[in-house]
């Protein structure tokens, strides 16, 4: 029974809805027809009122701007009077020109301290007593305050003529009052000359005082209707005037055919609405299709990436991984999504680092870029480079962190291979250097060996002759021992220099390093008869460096300097090695190799540090390139500059090991590249080494 009643009432409800919908639409249509004319009338009235307010403000600003220009001109003239920089005739001509250029001005009068006339543009003589009472009050006020002041508009004294408004500028020479300069306005001319004609045609304009008394009026287009009015005060010192505008327009009226126009407009609006609805539906369908294609394209793009992508929320929970990341760590997306640390791809040996970075994530801070080690599901470790940035939603709110993960195992292997190749190249360069000085090395070793042979032969002769007294054998054996030590030092220097070894950093004393390298540098200097001069600053701190690499750099730079001076006069063949503090960065040690050779041409300077570029026929072009790489490996820089005395200065800097964090070394005067004294040369032409400390 209940079911039949329900089936019986349901059609009535549907029928009622069919009638109710058009009734609601009709009522809505009638309400719109009644509301629309009233709203249009209100909008038109508001628009007219707003336009009147804007125009009144513009007119008020125009009047104030023109009066301001007149004030500036009158004050400028007054200043010339007080300074005496203008004659009376010139002043009269200037006041006349002022009136002709500003027609709102009625006259300009110059009075003395007693109010007597000095000069005036008026036809009749005038004194202060001829001005109106408000004007005389304004004159006294201006004199007392030493500031220009307007007077309240009023007729001249004893007259019923037009309303005048005077602008009084007191004249002072130091603290002495010498008179005043007065510019008078006809208030009616202010409206006639400053109000645009188009505004006067549509509005009645009046100037009124605080008591609503009309001072001046202009009604070119007729009397105002009192429907649209506005009042704006004129900001003038000493005077209270307001600009009142009254539009001649009547209240907005309804058009006779507004109802018909409204029906047509509503009908057109309905048609346009249906068309717009159909267009929006098609656009929405197209947008959904484009979105679907974009989602598919994004999925395909993410699936084809070799870069791993991982998103985490603010609690560190994994909320997204792409297939590349899953392949990288060996886990499926289902195994990783929703997981909180510790993650299965974290390696146990770097677990502390992971926990520290996870604490940063919870604190809201991350390291944008870092390297770490991940563990694949198979247990294999691989190096990973991670870029991480905030994950921002469409409202600009951060919802988590987005990371890009790169497997850099191959890059690490390439870097290791490159490091080994660099070491081999440096060893080859050292061997090439030894090859270049091999003949000189043989000659240098031949001398102590020949001396040893001579001393030992003399000792044997003494023994054979039976004259082997201890006093005679001891000097010969000591000299033989000294020559053997000299040969051993040379061999040890060469062996240390060319020995293949791993680069290792340790504290290096620059003075000791240069001293130990001097035998090899002298070997290079002897064939060219080059004198050496060494200057090392006192208390020079050690540097953290690889000793052999620094020896290679110094040997290469000194060889280049020696060879650059092979064509120089003998007196200029001086190579200076200077070590001291850096004047620019106090926490660095600077070593300079200074020659007086031919210098470096501009075309060679552009490619000086390029690999395989050399100006020597037998050179490999790797010396300076290897030297720069070695210095940059230690965190320093290798540069060059022209020697003021001719030649080139090669300079490299290295971070110093200071005993305290706040200690800064003083500037070193020994770093002056210009040599102060020229070392002497021996008669045999061999180099002489000077050491300064």
C-alpha cells in the first residue's frame, strides 16, 4: 500500500517542478526588469557626481598651480630687490612683463618700510593706506612672520569696486625691514582666466568664504541645478576660500524604450549564454583530453628518465618514486611508497649521515646538493649525487621535498682514472725535465767523482810511500767524503723528483723546499751563466701541500725563466726566487720566480696555460698547464705579470698553516719584484746563489 502511494505522488512532484521552474524564471525576469533601470539610474548619477568631483579637483589644482607660479615670480623679484641686483627701471620692466604674461594679476606694487610707494604698475599712485583693511592686516602679519601671505578678498579702501586679493611679500635686508612687494589679483579674473571654458559651460563656479558668502562667480553655461555639487578648499596661506561647483545637469532619467531594450538585451544574453555554455563544454572536454594526454606524456617521460626522482612529505615519508629510481636501488615502487626512515637502500656504514640528514628534513632544512652512498637490493654499493629542493603545491604551500638522484659510479671511476693519468703525466714531465738537464747532471756528478778519485789516489800514494801519517791522510779523506756527499745529494734530489708516488699533503717548509731544490736549479742555470738570488721572508709558516708537486712547479718555472734570459746581456741574467706573505690575502704564502728575459708577447699570453702549446721547438707544451693544475690542486692560484725591469714574474700562492685562527701575518716588504742589488758572477761564468732571510 505504501509503495502504491509513493508511485502515485511521484508524478505530481515532477509536474509541480515543471511549472515552478518557468514561474521562478519569469519572476526573476520581472525583478531584473525592475531593478535594472533603477540600478542604471544610480550608476549614472554616481558617475556624474564622481566626474564632477574629479573635474573640480583638477580645476582647484590648476588654480593653485598658476598662483604658485605667480608666487615664485613675485618672490624672485623681491629677492632681487633685497640683494640690489636689479635697477628700478629694470624692475619696472619686469613687473610689467609679469602682468602681461599672467593676466590674472591686476597690479604689482613696491612699497617702502613706511608704506610709501616706490614703484607700481598701476596708473594711479597707491600707498599702503589705500589697500583694504584685510590687506593691511595681512601686510602686518607678513612683516611679523617674515613670510609671504595672502589677504582676505575685499574692495579697495573707501571703494565699492571689484573684490581684490593681495599677496604680500615682506622685504628684509638682514634683520632690517625695508618694505614689501605686493601682487594684487581681481578675484573674478581668477575664475575667468584659470577655469577652462569647457568646465564653465557645464558648471556654475563660485568662490566662497567661510561664511558661504560669494566672493566671485562664473556661470557661462547657466545656473546650476543643485543636483550634482562639490566644494573644494583653496590651500592659500592667510586666506580661507573654497571653490564650489554646481553642475547644470539634471538628475538622470530613464529612457522611454528601456523596457524593450532590456527584453531584447536579456534575450540576446540568453542566446549568448547558451552559446557560451556550449563553447565552455567543448573547451572543457578539450582541456580534459589535453590533460589526459599531458598526464600520459608525463608518465612516459618519467618512465624514460635515467635520473631517479623521489618525493617525500614533511615527515620524511616517501610519496613518489619513478621507475629510474626503482631500477637504481633495486626495489619496486610498492616497497618504497609510504616508507619512513630507515630506508632499505641506506648503506649501514653511512647510517649516521642518513640519520643526520633526516633530522634536517624534519627541521625544515636540507642540503641542496650532496654526494652519498646507496645500497642496492643485491647489496652492491654505488655513489649517488642528490639534488633536493622544496616541493610546492599549486597554492604556493610547501608539502614536502623533491629529490633528483644520479648514479655517479661511472663518473667516480672516470675521475679516478683521470687522477692516475694526471699523476703519470706529471711523472713523465719530471722525467722529461731530467732528460733536459741530463748532460749538465753528468758533468756535475763527474766533478765530485773525479775529485774523489784524485783524493783516494793521493791517499794510496802516501800509503805506498810509507808516509801515511794521520795528519796527512785525514784532510784528503775528508775532502773525498764531502765530494761523495755532494754527489749523493744530487742523486737523491733527482731520485726524489722522478720517483713515481701517490700525491700526499703534509706541512711543507717553503724555505727548506727551495734549499733542497737548489742543486737542480743550479744545474739548469749553469749552461746559460744565470745567477740565482733567493729571498725568503722570516718566520714564514708552512703550507699543506705535496712536496714533490711543488718541486716540479718550482723547477718548471725556474727553467722557463732561465731559458727566457739566454739571449739577454750577461749583466741581466739574474733569476730571483722570492717567498713571503701575500699582501692581498694575509693567510697565504706567495712564491715569485722573477726573470729579466724577453717577456711574454700578447699573442702568446692568450694561450700560455693551454695544454700542448709551446713556443719551444722541443717543448711538449704541458709544463705550465701541469704547474697550474698542481697549484689549483692545493687550493692556490698561479698567475703571471710583466716585470717592471723587463721580463716576467710567475707567482703562485698557497694557503698557509697558521698557529691560531685570529693570527694574521704582516705585509712582507720582500715581495717587491724589483731587484735592489745585482749578484756578482764568478770568473768562470758559473752562477752564484745569494740567499737572504
